[in-house]
């Protein structure tokens, strides 16, 4: 039996019509409709109202309409205008489905071959919930949320969510659309989503009239990776200054005395663990004299840890020479510490325990 999945998990899933015809794959999700794309060369786009979907069978999402009906009603070159899909037939359908599946707006019911055109297999009493990623809430729940840049400028509201980016629309008359990669969405504070780029950066890189193709998006990300490697890493939501490209980490084996050089790009996003084996988050940035560890999603904690505290790397986690009980008090900061402050904390490591001895917990 297929699991119930949240709507954000539907991205890139195959879609089938009631007569078992392919309708392409899900490209993006809004509150009102699901956009699918069929074909690679000659592409067809379908904007299918959400409540015409019946369920998910573990492989495909099923729609309660034939392919001919979908093509005649919902094949379009661009997204429908607000209210365009609100026909009397659809309103009745939504009312019926809501009664049968009260959680339909959040999760897709299970589907079986016995499902009819107006019902879906009843959901189980448990739910898998949504994929949260960096924002601390399911991606489908961010639709209509306001978006702020790192310099606290408005970027409009989220209109849709795709596999790799969110679409934000600013303005009502002179509309501006931004297709922002998900990895730049760093946090949700209960009211706004926060992007890790300034408004000028978002406008110059991601403002466009239509969604990027897969090849365009890949090209953008390749260019962005090159910028990062050249030292132009984006600011974080807390306003962290840009850091120069870091040559890497050099660790000296505790017993062999041999040096181990680790490229900085290899440790980004790796776990960080303390002497008492507590995971305190993932590496967010690497500076000249310290690493920045990010813990949490909705409520973010940033730890600026001098490299002298690092004493091991096992390919999955970096280990630091301090117990978990000291982490917040010693390393947590709202803003980037000064070089003098980092050196003072680093000197404490050597004074307290030497380069390789463990702290006492």
C-alpha cells in the first residue's frame, strides 16, 4: 500500500489521467493548481486544479479526468489568472473531496485501482507530514508567505514551489517574478521567509518572466558555484559578511602526528559532533580561522568555532574538542565575532587542554 505523501513531495512525480494516459510530471505546486509538463522537445503544460487529483499509488498521481478532458480544459501556455479555475463544477468537486478527506489540502490520499472518479482511497490515521528542508515547515505550506531578502527588502509572496526553486511574485500591476533556488531560502520566522541574497542579487540573477528550463537552472547553478569558489559566497539571513575562499582544514592525527588536509568544499554541510558525541548542527561556512556551524531551522543558532577546536574528521562528521554543554555559552553569536575574539577563544583551547587533549565533561 502506498504511503500518504504531502503535496510538496509530489514534485517530479508522474501524473496519470483516469484513462491511464501519461500527463507528464509535476513541475510546481500552488494552492489552486498543480502544473505538469509533458514531453521534452514538444512540451505541453497542464495547470490542473488541485481537487481533481484523486490520490497517489506509490508511483504516480492520478487525476479524475481523461487525458482529452485535461487537454481541452487545462492545457495552457502560461498559468491561469486568479479565479479562472473556479467553475461551479470544480467548487462542487472541492466540497465533496473535502468532506471525504479533510486533510486533502495538506496530504495526498492513497490511490488504488478501485478508486472512482469522485473518491480516493481513505487515508490512514497517520501522516508522513511534509518535507521541511531549510525552512522548518513543509514546502507546500510556504505558498502565499512573504519573502524578504538578506537586506530586509520585500520580494513579494510565494506563488508556487518547484523541485529546485520557489516562485515569488512582487507587485500587483507591474508584476515581477523571481525564481529563487530553494537552497537560498534559509529560514521562516513565523511571518516571512528569508533569502540569503540581497534584493539586487535576486533581481540580477533570478528575475524573469517565465520559469527557467532544467538546462537554464543547471547553468545558473554552475555559474553560482563558480562564484562561490571565487569567494563570493552569499550572505546569510543573519547578515554574515562574505568570506574569502578558504584553502581547507589541516588536522594533525592524534596518534600518528601526520597532517590531514581536507578541502573546504568537502566539509560544507557535514555534521559537527562534540566530545560527548552530540550532533550540534552542520557546517554552514568555513572562514580563515573558524568554521560556522548552523543548528536548527525555524529557530537558528550559529556557532563560530575556531579551527583549533577541531580534532578529527571521519568522512561524515567533524569532531570538536569541547563538550556539548559548552557550545552555546562559548561559541554562539548573533553576529560575526571579531578576529581578536576568535583568537582569544582559540587561545583558550590551547591553554585549557593542549592541541589534542579532550575537555572534561
